C-alpha cells in the first residue's frame, strides 16, 4: 500500500547522514544499500524495516537511489494528498541539504581518487536541479492526462498468500496469464517523454481488480462469474480461487488505489479545468472459461462512454493504428472514471486502449517480442499528437 502523508514526512525527517568509519561498518552500510536498491520503486511502501531510520551512505549509488525516490514524490502529486505543500517542500529541501552535505563529505574523503571530479559534478548538478524542482512543486507542468494501469501488477502481499487455494505453480500461471503484462513498459514513453502522470496498481488483479465496481451488486462480472473487484474464482479453469475471510481488509488496497486516482483527477481539474484518463490495457488471444469464444478479436480495441469521450484522443488512436484492425467498445467497452465524477462531470474524459498481446508478446504471453518496439513507438506518437492540442 502507498504511505499516508504523515509517514512520508516522518521518513524524510528521520533520514540521517552517516559516515562509515571501519571496513565492517562500510560492509554493513552496503547491506542496507542493497535492501534499499531492491525496493527503490516502493521504498515508501509500508514495511517496518524502512519506517525507522535510513542511513545515507556516502557514495554516488546511494545518493542516486534517494534522489530517484524524492524525484518520484515531486512528480507524483498523489503522494501529496493531505499534506500542506509548504510542509512537504520544507521536509524535501531539508533532505536535499542532507544529500548535499553527504556529497561534500564524500568529495573530501575521495579527493585522491581519479575521475572523481566528473562524477561529483554530475551529482551536485542533479541535486541542485532537485532543489529547483522542490521549490516549484506547486506548479503543475505536466499535461492534463493520467495513465491508469490497473492490471500491470503481478504481486500479492505475502500476508494474504495463504488465502489462495491453488498451488504455487498454478497461482503463478493464473497471475501472469491474466495480467496486462508489461503494459507499464508499453506505455512508459508517455511518462518519460511527455510527462503523463500515472496511477499503476502494483498488485495482481487476482488480488484486487480496481477496474471493477466496488459494489458487487453493480458489477456484472461479479454477478455472472464471481470476478468482481475481489476475484473468487480462478482464471485458467473454473475453480475456487481463494478464501474470503480477509475480503474487508483487502478492500483497503482497492480504496487506496482509487483515492490516488481521484486525487490526481481533482488536481488536473484544478490546474486545467479538464482531465483525460487513458485506461491502459492489453488482452490475450486465448479465451478463458468466462469469455465468449465466438467473438472475433481485433488488434486494438478502443473503449469509452459517450458522456466522457475525448473526441481528439479517439481520433488520434484510430489514425495512429490505421494499419491495424481496430474495434470500438468490442469486445471490451467503456473506460474507467472515478465514481465521484462518473456520469456527472464532462470535464473528466476517459478512453481505454486495449492492445492485443500478440502484437508485443510471444506466444507465452510473457516474453517481449520484436513487435514491442513498434507498438510502444505508436503509443508514444499518440502522446506527441495529443499534447500538441494543449
């Protein structure tokens, strides 16, 4: 789960600059660094090992690791919810000063090393840029588009693993085959090149499916197949997936995802008076027990509700993929809009892009194929075109 705002502030304030004196201490610091590097994308995710104190080891790799974490916070406005921007800026600036302090100490310690000056210069430049970003956090320079990736994740929190009734191998097969696998990579250029912000569910949809209605009475997939936001059945064969004893606790993960998305939408509306969600998906040619096996599958499926349709985006997607077989709202229809705005606020637009996995994955639905680069480039072109409208 993502941290609460007060956790972020507490962590930032508790980070220390530490100077390793002995070989043993350096080795110990390297072990800490290895842990941090292994979790750098989720360093603030609730984990007791990381909610006490960080020691800022004095080397470039550590500085870079922490830099990336703080860069993520400055970019992702969903981390800011509930925090006064002035408080967060103050904590981040203090942390930035600590990194500069660590850099100065390291520079003095390594003064005799060859080629050190160039690396030190690059790091210092990065830290100065980081300070500028922090000082300008109140200005949203990102476009009014949000990438929503509800099915890219493949993890299940360890504490809930015992709920599952499938053996480990079958559960893994179900997770990977039904994930919109590598969609985070497929749509990545929209983030890196055009600065689209994103909300990505890190968990397997067999844990939570944030694309479903939370109210089981409203969700047809739950009513028909037991595949609502909390899957009760497996995917590759019709059999019971897991026990339901922890359903209410797991609901917290679902709500956290939607809170982040709703917060970002609100932020975009405040900044631009408009917002477009791009609902990023892929689908397999293989049909499972709950699918209509008679439907002819397209290469690309575009989904939307008329009330929230972004005409320019739909037109752009059609044009970019004109050489492919493109369908509209079939076999997948609609596109996610937060409940707060659904069928209520036309300023919130949403368009779903479903990419057939055969276009970018090999037959195993896991390994990237040669087509990945082409599809990724076309999706990037969509970003280039729609940002020209702004």
